[in-house]
C-alpha cells in the first residue's frame, strides 16, 4: 500500500507581515519542521481569491485556467482541473475538498473550482458577517476533523477557511482581524491533530501545506498591487521538505506541483503545469 498523503489548508486573506505579531503556534510549528515563506503574486494575476485559489489548486496561471475574478464564468477548468479532480479521475486516488465559499464548491457564480473530488463537503455561511463566517469555518473544521480523523483512505485533501478574509473586508486589519488569524491557527491545529491521531497514522506519510491567497490593505480590502495585497505565503512540512531551508521565489502554482510530487506522480507534459515542487 502506498503510504503517501497530502493535506492542503487554504486560509483566505492572511497578511504575512502580521504573523510575527500574532499567536499562531501551529503555523510556527510548520515553519520550524519545514518552512513558511512569502509568495509574490505575479503582475498578471489579480490579487483576488478566485484567480489566486485557482492557480494554487490547478498549478497553472490565470492565462490558462481563466479564473480572472470572483465570478468564475468563462474558466477553462475542464482543461486545467484542480488536483482533487485530476487525481480522482486520472489516478483513481481518493480526494476530499471542504469549505464554505460557494464558487469553490458549488455550481454558482461560475463555479465550482473543485469539480469532482471523491468527496466534497460544502457548509454555507449563513450571512456575509464575521460571526457567520466564524461559524462556517467552525463547521468546516469539525467536518475536516470528522473525515480526516475517521481513518478513511484520502490521498489528497483541501480544507478552506474564509473568516479571516471576511473580517479584513468588514473591519480592516486591526484587533478583530488579528483574533481571526489566531482562531484560524487554532482550527489548523485541530485539523493537524486529527491527521496525527488517525488509527493508521504509523502507515502513512503526510505532507502538509498551508497557503493564503493574498493579503489586505490596512483598512481592509484587496485587488490592487500594494505589497500588503500582493504578498501571500506558503508553509509546508513533510517528507522531502528539509526543515529550515526556505525556498526562494515561491509561487502559488508550486502548490499543485508539490501535491503531485508528494504522491509520487510525474505530471504529464500536456498538463503544462506552471509551478515546480518546493523541496
Ligand atoms: Zn477578500
């Protein structure tokens, strides 16, 4: 039995420059056992969730996947599928995606980004408020803990947390935003504990990647080219990732490339991936 597994946790809209000021022990632990490093969003990519997440999970640039905003209409995800869909369809692997942002998971606003993972859970936010998004992320975390903790065979999974971004939009990057980042880190910790406590843990080797899509202006909001908006980050640890060696020139497209490599899959040249695995 192949023992390789991958978990990608996407936390929307987390400013890199604020992390050192905040209490985020689980991100700190990943940085220590692997790395946490900046991603510069390239000039061709709007600093928005739709395009950035599409690049993260497909491994190709906006010019290919065609997700240019937070409506996904006109996308070419059929040609450039997300890794959960490709792995399930072409490699017969078990994949899982969970979260609460509609176009990622549902056929709404031009979605879904995750077309056909083996298992998909969508948990709606009841309103566009910080409280509703915290509740949504709480349910997403509980679902991720339930599924990942069950021992079910899952080769590659994606968990999406959206409350930090919503808080930035509504309240700016002040104390409430800081608390939202710290809460997201605690949810990450619960998810990682569920993975670590799997009954089959001693027969599995997990690669964990945590990634944000973009930053925020101080007053909240993004989409422009300021350093605060265009600086994202990736943290990762697992087999083949040496602790303390920080990769340079990281790109969002490197995440999908790393997922494939972590599972021992050589990308077909026809996939035309734009990322390279981080080592
Ligand atoms: Zn946003």
